[in-house]
C-alpha cells in the first residue's frame, strides 16, 4: 500500500516519540518503495538509526542516508532460490554511532 509522503512522514514522526517515551532508541528500516526520499528520511525524521533493506535503488531504497549513512545493511543472498536468506552487516555511521542491540530475558511462570 502506498501512502502520500506527507502522511507517511507525519505518521513516523508521531510514532518515534512514543517509542522513545517507553525507553527505546528509535530507528527506521528503509525497504522497497519507502515513500520518502533520502533527504526526507534524514531531515524529517528524528532518529539516529537507519537500516537499509535488501531491495535495490531500483525499488526506491536510497543508496545512502545523507550525512549520517546506514548502520545496518541487509544483503539478500541467492534471491528467488530455495536457499535464499538475508545477511545483515552492521557498521558505524558517519557520525560514529552504531546499531543498538536490545536483549532481554524471558520470565518463566
């Protein structure tokens, strides 16, 4: 489903403070046909963490996020084959920030 750019930008912008409000870092997965340009993703969204989906720039995924860059890049291995899988590569962005990993424990009753 395609959303107008203004609606998508407002929805994500309103959602990010809710995530922060419960103590989590925000981040944005940028997949195929994201609905926002690379500049809009950087300037309009108040987050420090960007994950590049495995789709190509032909599918609308920006090659890079201006100024900051991606912190996680997904690569699709063996696309369309039975042994297809995604590998994710982490890296430090242009501002020296990196992926935040969340771990937790399960409570067993």
